[in-house]
C-alpha cells in the first residue's frame, strides 16, 4: 500500500507525460459522454415525468432497469455496430476515442434519464397546478421544471459521471486500450494489474479516485451555493 | 365579458354531487364550508384544473382568469422574474412595466430582485397575488389564500383582495373563515358534503341562515362530524 502511494505520488510529482495523456483522455471521453447523455437524458427524463401516454409505465421500468446495464455488454453491442462488417463500420470509429464516447453515452444515458425522471416527477407534484393555472403545458412546462430544479439534477449528472469514469469493460472493448490513443485510466489499471505492476496500478487508481473526488467536490459546492442563493 | 360562468349538473367523483350554479359578474362570491365540503374541488372545476365527472361548465366568452392557491408555488428565480414569467406565458406586451406595477401594488417593490423562494410565507402569497394582478384577470379564484398565514400577513392579503375587487376583477374565494367571508364577501355559497346548501347575500346568510346546516356552521358547531 505504501508502495502504491509512493507510486501515485511519484507519478503525479513527475507529471509523466504518458500519465498526463491518460488522465486527459479519460476526462475528455467521460466528460464528453456525460455532456451528451445529459443533453439527451434530461429532456427524455422530463418528458417521461410530465407526459401521460400508453406504455409509459413499462418504459419507466425499462429505463430504471437499464441503469444496471453491464458495461461489457454495451461494449460488445457498440463493437458489433462499429466493426468493419457492422452497420456503422464505414465510419471507421472502432478503436478510437469516439467509439469510447458512444459506448459510455449509451451506458449512462439511462442513469441520467431515470434519475431526472424521478426528480422532475417529484417536483411536478408541487408545480403542476400552478403551471397549468398559468396556462403552461407540455414541453414548456417540462423545461420550466427542469430549469427550476437544475441544481438537484446535478446529482443525476454526477451519478452518470461516476459510472463513466469508473467503468472499464465498455472502453476496453471498443477502444482496445491502445497506448497513446485509447488508453484511459481504468484500462491502464487493468493492464498494469495483469502485468503484475501492482504499485503502478494502485497509483493510477489513487489518481483516478482523486480526480473523481475533485469533480464531485466542485459540483457539491456549486449546488450548495446555488441553493443558498435561490432557496 | 367572461361571466356569467354556468355549471350544469356538474359532479366530480363523490366529492361534488351534481350541482347547477351560475356565477355572475360583480359582487365577490365566497364559497364557504367546512374542510372536506368540496370547496377546493369546486374552485378547481371552475378554473378548469379538473374535468367534471359529469355535467358541463361554460363561460360566456373566453378571457383571462387566474387562481391563487393556499400554498404559493414560486419558481427559483427573483420575485420580479416570477411575475414576468406569467406575463410572458400570457404573451402580454410591456411585461416589465406591468410586473413592476404589480409588485408595487402588493408592496413588494423592495424585494423585487430577491429570490422568491426565500421570501416569507406572507410575502410569497402577496407575490402570488402580484402575479395574478399583473395579468389583470377578469376573474380571480382564491383557494383559502390565508389559511396558513398569521393575522398581520392575512390583513395584507385581504387588502390586496379588496383592491382586486375595486379594480373590477370578479373575486371568487373559498374559505372556512367566517370573519374573512364577512370582511370580503358580498354573497355566500355555502357548501356542505359536496352540495350547495344555501346561497345568499353575506348579511342575510349570517343574520338569518335558511338551513340548519348553515346555522350550525355559523354557530361553530360541527355539522360535518
């Protein structure tokens, strides 16, 4: 363990360019996936919360279940889509960061959408009558509630980020863990572990945890300040 | 003129028994009754928030109406922006000026830029009235607007409701507060177990109620137990 901390310290201290590259790619892939999944997931969740249509309840159950999608299965699915023989093979995305973003977006979209759906539905209980009284309905009502509870939705987005930055199965399969191209922190840890370089693997793990912790702390402070400000 | 509002054999689940009712322009109408008598449901049916189980509701013509609820619901933005939001939804021109006038009317100019959600309960209810005021509705529905407020805040709210009445807005208010009904009402519709039991001018209703239920309610007995 002490070796691990020493390795982590040495890694960070030396600002090893390959480490910096791995951390930067990890953040780029996961944050892009979170941004895309947020863009798609929040309106989807809000629509599910506010709209009433046949089949809504099975869709909610399905969405909740999809929160537990196994990353390797998503990876495999995206792999089949993007492989040379697959329907999207012509784009040549397999084993690129783009493929990793696609896989992670699919993985965390249900998480963000399902948590958003719950949050909007709870808020909707409070807002519905007032908004309908003012003549606000449909998409405008959903967007109003979404905007009003935006700081609570940060938690949903953070859950997505946590999942994206921690998973290894999907990015390993569609990225291929190519040194300098698609190697991210989790795949590097898996590789170092299988090579037997446990201190380096643990060191990378500590860096990963520190990065995730810093992002969460920042988001928490933003949310707290906003809630003091807006009530 | 939106009014008269006509209800024909309107019922709602088991809460409102089939009733016919006409709300005329002019004097303030108080819907009086004990908890559970169906006041809130009747208001929501008239305002269009609930669809009747049977019967029909129709207005004389289209027009602007607003409702203020027992517990005000404010958006997480400034007091002024809450009023502006309502005006923008209603596509009203010159929204900024109207919103500021409305805040001045209810005495909230000083807190216009404060977040609405951190205002006191009384201030939030006055803000809800300002939001309605800015729309200049022909009809204003109020559902127990002071039920959770202290006497000072209640007085301030009642002053604004009188201003609505003076400005020509038809006030329809549900309450179980007899003093408030007397202070603000011109006529009383007394509701008991989902039925209109009595309808009379305020003076007559309190001086000589025509039904035993109303008489018992005024005496402070508990006819609904």
